[in-house]
């Protein structure tokens, strides 16, 4: 059966990674969480005195890019690949609200995007990949056979993310999560380089009122049609 490329873009906490992962598992494709890469670069910046509440040293970050090594590795006991930053597993650390607070400014830097996009394109060379992010259908894989653009109401998204963070054991306030989602939506959609926008040929899915199963079956049917060459 022919392999295709599936690009899933959308706003923060729309469940992109859940559906992307389900789809990849079902089809035997590789799943790539491109957001994890931006988050890992952000963690590097936080650990190396490049970004904090009071300062952001863009020049130092750009100069440090060659010393940032990112790799996805998978072990049988994990349900998805973990991201490694300079050989250290940072999969858990990058999901904190602290990292979320700095990630969008970091992801607005052109040099950061150039580096990560090149690596993402490399991972998709052989097709059979499901990648989620903000610019996958527009910049990384503009020729992807299937493009999905996901959205849900900001309140619904904040509720989902709040629950995830509580389950991680973070002590957080719902309003901080909502604020972070709204701020990231704003930065991600208005940045100069590769802003979050729906590719013309992407299919829009609003999952505010959809359960995970319905969402998966909707997207799976679209994928099956593309693989069979029906659409
Ligand atoms: O899971 P969540 O929706 O919170 O976001 P993510 O996929 O982990 O991405 C974190 C941030 O990385 C986003 O808010 C964007 O600023 C940035 N990002 C990006 O610019 N381009 C991508 N392809 C993926 C993420």
C-alpha cells in the first residue's frame, strides 16, 4: 500500500498530538511531535541563561544553535517516542507550564525555525509520517497528501490542558493556563515567520464537541481515502 504524509496543524491543546499518535499507530507510520522540538530548544534556552522573565538573549541563542542536538528515541515500554536534548531525555520536563510560557517567543526566531524545519523534513523523506505542529501543512510538508487543521474553543482547550498539568502533579491555576493558551495563540498566529494558518487545502476540524473516538474515525477515514487514492 502506498505511504502518504499526514500534516496536522492547529491551535494549542486542540488534541493534535492525540489524534496524530492514534493515526500513526493504526497505520504503522512514524509520529513526529514537532512542538516537542521547539519546547526542547526552549528548555535549553532556560537552562543556559538565554531566556527568563526579565531577559531574552536572541543573539546567544542563535550562536548556540549548533550545540543543540535533538533526537527522538523510542523504547518498547513507552507509548510514544521521547525527545532527547543533548542525549538527555527531556520528554517530561518540556511539558511544564514554565516551558509553555517561553516557547512561542523562541519559536518566532527565524534561525530556530530553519534548523528545526530542516530536521523535520529529513524525518519525512520516506513518507509514512504523521507530524503535528503549526506549520506542517504550510511550510514543512506543503505537498502532504492529507492536511488537517484543528481547532476548539479556547475555554475547552484550557480545560483539557489544565487537567493534563494537574495529572502531572503541577500546582497551577486554571486562569494561568487559559492566559498562556491565549498568549501563544496570539504569538503563533501573528509572528512574521511561518505563522499558524490553515493551508488552503487543509480540512478543518473543530473538536470542541467531539469525543476522541469520533475524531479518530473522522481523520482515519480521510487518511484511508488518500492512501487508496480516492481523493
Ligand atoms: O501541545 P501544544 O499545543 O501546547 O503545543 P506544542 O505542539 O507542544 O507546541 C509548542 C509551541 O511550539 C507552540 O505554541 C508554537 O509556538 C511552537 N511550534 C511551532 O512554532 N511550530 C511547530 N511546528 C510546532 C510548535
